[in-house]
């Protein structure tokens, strides 16, 4: 069980330093919040206060980039640090869900959904995961060159659709992609701008957002309608939500509440894992010797469809995924709001401050990692991991609000990567992996690679 270092008297601690960058640079750091965390740490230290706009209109942010600071922000089990920061408030535009609910409403929802995502239970989805990867890669040798980003999105949409929604989504990746991106980008844009138009004002951006949201809502409504028409359908997340009651009323959740919850699982449940797989494949496409170690490891298991029992034999594959998540953490930063005065890594943070834990900055801090820019999966070997601070590596966050889908994502990425690399040799074409930040961090456009059948 995680414990926090809440102190009795925050007033006796000093305030963190203010970031002394010109306003435009501060704004750029907020928009490019992955590398922005590094810039702020280098300019002002591991806990730093930053202001983007006039007091009253724009809340003050504290950027936290030390393991102790991350622990102080994330490990708490009460509502004194909550998901009430500007991003969560803006993200409620597409409804309430387990990701953006504040503590009191969140707890029963998380308890209701958790049993579906335990390590033991996600093992029941392994068949969907391995099969989806086989289907995707079966078409690759015919193409010779593929866009890893698009292929991995197809794969992960197919997996989430079949595993928890009970519908087929993989063939809709291209059609849904721009809508998903727009739905994710809209609240992020509003959260990172110094001045916002009132939420109800019908701006062109809001109109485009609503149009895309309608497309996404229709997808999850289709899953709910299919389940209602045939309740024996294999759609575990839909079933669980239909069977859940609202603790406030004791009544079943409304269809609208179910729809809003399903949306976050559609968004968070495929985009992040697709980015991880894309980055891992791109990195292997530049490191032939590491790719061959993965290929050799999986070849030992024969040509049959991989299962959850194979995972203990895929240690190198898992290390590659850990390293991909270190260098390219899809949740490049995570946020909270200080609801009371608190202490973070020795500094007093006043109530009302937005807290931003710079995951990307922690993962690339030269004071914490040897040669941090290097792709080196062996750093996650048991010997080299010994003694590492748990709070310097946070791809799935930390504390009670860490990712509910961590076991799901790790199993999917492991079986997916092993299945793909067993079938084809991958050569990456571009030297750079461009990044976009619609909400999570994703590949910014196609990631082309040459593929050759191994057999
Ligand atoms: C590589 C893949 C993934 C990464 C890196 C990732 C990362 C994260 C992180 C860092 C958080 C915590 C955010 C915070 O503290 O504010 C989170 C929360 C969450 N993730 Fe994931 N995630 C991944 C895959 C998934 C999958 C596959 C699902 C669903 C099937 C999922 C569903 C969620 C949900 C619902 C939350 C909110 C949990 C809560 O607040 O109780 N994620 N994720």
C-alpha cells in the first residue's frame, strides 16, 4: 500500500521558485508539455511555479519533476489532491468518466470496473490480442512498406473492440482516427491556453469538436445497443456498466452515463498502446541486433498463436516495451489540483495550484538514468533495475489513480510485438519519431518502415 508524506504544517515550508522565462517560452513549454517539463526543470529545479496568464483567469501551475515530488502528488489516497485541475474540468466536456471524476464519485466507479482489469482477468483477452496481431501482420509482406502508426492503431482498436466492447472496430481505424484526435485535442487546447472563449460560445472549433464527438458516441452506442439486443454477447465492459448502480441514486446507470464511460475506454484504451507499439517497432527498426534478440526469443516458442503462458518466456520483448514506454511515455505528464495547502518535495504548494508531474522529464533525467537518450532495453534487466526508485519510472502513473488498463496494455503490447517481429524483419525509414500532443503523446503522422517476411 502506498503512503504519502502529508505534513502537519505546510506553512513552515518555502514556496517553490517561479519560472523566470519570457511569457512566450512559458506558453511554448505548456503546449509542448513533454519537453516543456525538462526545460522548466533545467531553468528552475524539480518543483517550480509557472503562470501563463492573468491571475483569476489562469491558474498557477507547479511543474514537478523529481521522484519524491511525483510520489507526494500521486500517492495520496484522499481528496486533498484531486482530479480537479483545468484539464480534467475541460475534459468533462465529453462527459463524466472514471478518468476525470473527482475523488468521491470516482472511488465506487473504479471499484466497479477494477475486477475486469486485474492481471488474472485480462489474461482472458490474450486470444483477441494475439489473433489481432496475426491478422494485421498477415497483410504486411504484400505491402513491403507499411505505416507503423496506422497499422498499430488498427491492431489496438481491433483488440479493445473485441475484448471489452464486443464489436468489430479494427477496420474503422482510418475513418475514426481524425475524429478521435479532434475529441482528444479540444479540451487539451482549452486547458493550455491563457484565455478561453466561454464554453457555451458556438465557435468553429467547438462545432467541429461536437461533430466528431457525435461520431465517437455513435460507436459506443452501437456497442451498448448490440449488448441490449443480445445480453449473452461477449462484451465484458458493457455488461459491467449495465450491471453497475449509481451510488448516489441506487439506480442503474443511465444509457448516457454508460456511453460517457465507454468513450474514455475507447480513447484511452487504444491510442496509448498503439503509440507504444509503434515506437517499439520503430526503435527495433533502427536497432537490428535488438530486433534479432526479440525474434530469436519468440522463435523458441514455435509458430503457434501466442498465449498468456508465453509471456514469462518473452523477457526481452517485455524489456523493449518498458524502454519504449520510458522514451515515449504516451502520458507524458499527469495532472492534479491541490485542494488544500500541501508539501511537495520540500516546498509548500498553495491550495488551488495545478500540479503537473513531468513524466517525460523524469524518464529522461540524466541525474536518474545512465545515458538517458539511448534506446537500451537491457536497463530493465533485473540486475540493472535493482535499487531504482519506483517513482522515477511512471508510464502508467502511480498511486490509486494509476492506469486501470496497465495489465491489459502490457499484455497486448507484449503479445503484439512478439507476434509482429516473429513474422517480419522491420527496417525503419525515418530517423526521427515525430510527436504530437493531442491529449496523450502520439506519433505525429505516418511512421514508415520496410517489412520483409522472415520465413
Ligand atoms: C501503454 C498504454 C497505456 C498507458 C501508457 C496509459 C497511461 C495511463 C496513465 C499514466 C494514467 C494515469 C493518469 C493520471 O494519473 O492522471 C492512466 C489512467 C487511465 N487509463 Fe491508461 N494507459 C494505457 C493503456 C490503457 C488501457 C489499455 C486502458 C483501458 C483498457 C486504459 C484506461 C485508463 C483509464 C480508464 C484511466 C483512468 C483511471 C482512474 O483515474 O481511475 N489505459 N493511463
